[in-house]
């Protein structure tokens, strides 16, 4: 569950790392589209 400590960014960070398949720290177009299609 979400804690009151403001650590909701952990989920976003994990999702971003999962989407960033080449691990370059940014999403290219293909990665971004796949990320959206997965519904986060």
C-alpha cells in the first residue's frame, strides 16, 4: 500500500526503470509508447 511518508515515487521510479529498457536514463519513443500501452 501507499505510505504517508511520500514514497509514492518509488512506484514511479520502478515503473520508469522497467520501461527504460536500454537503461540510458531516458525513454525513447518506442519505450515511451510501450510504457503507455502497459497502462503504467
